[in-house]
């Protein structure tokens, strides 16, 4: 029961609502728990990949632009080595809060793993992509994270972004790989910057061409 309380859901009194309603509440709490990162409360990697697959299908059908951002905390090991892992956890929570202030209700924000976060931004035109990424970068850079009484730290992030090929049914690994390539470029350029793949020069891979006329990842909507 203590594990279920971590989901953030209030379980009703079993005697008041009956066993069926109570059991459904337990199931809902377990589902919530399985989709959330326990430290930050954000979506976890599994939930992010499910949302990404859904967005890929939507882009292939509607042709609307969509952007994925991979966000990595710069020099996070130094934070842990200097201030300890408890301080590192507080920094991750602080970064998560800053990122949450940058998203719309339709967006997906997740802790991808370790000190890396990820965003799915549906209906984000290429002309706004860099502006959005820079807003995210500045929000984190300007956030002071309290790690002890009277002590604060500031961290920065490197960001890589890639747009989904419109009208093409790509795959989650391919889309993430493209964003990761831009993240590596941001780190190579000195960190604390954002690099986005421009859709005008994006190439559709052979694998994506093969998926173009493939079956939907969501056959129930066929």
C-alpha cells in the first residue's frame, strides 16, 4: 500500500465505495506508478516512447510538424562529486521543475535516464524550433537550485532537436537518434547551447522509406 501512495493518488475507503471501485482505483494507481519517474514525477522512458510512437503515427497521417528535444545536464558528474548524490537528486528535481514551466498541455516531458530529459512538442513549426529550445535552455540556466541551507547551484543544459519527417511513418529509435546527433553537436560546440536538425536538409533514411507504406503502429485506428 505504501508503494501505491507514491503514485500521488488518494485511494478511497474500500468500505465506502465497494470492492469493484476500490480495485479500479488500485489499478489506476499502479498504472500511474509504472509510467512515472519516482524522483522527478515526470513521465519515464517507457511512457515517453509510447507517446513518441503515437506522435509518429499522427505526423504520418496529418503531416503536421513535430519536434523532439533531447536535453542533457552539463557536467552533472561534477555536481555529484562536489556536493554528493543527494544534492544531485535536488538538481535533477530543479531541472525537471524548470522544464515543466516550458511545456504546453499537449507536450510530453520525460526523464529519459540519468541526467537526460526529453520533450515531444507536437505542432511545433520549424520556424519556432530554435526559439523553443533556447527558452528551455535559458529557463534552466536561470534556475537556482537550493542544495543546502544557504547554498545554491546553477546548472546548464545542452539540447539537441530533430523534426519528424512529415507524411513519413518513421520509428522512435530513428527519431531519437537524430535528436541525439544534434545533442552530441551541442556538446562538441561547448555545451550550454541548442542545436537543431533543419528539416530542409533532413534526409529520409532507407528504413523510413520502407516504413512509408507500412502498416500503422495503431491498427485499431485504421
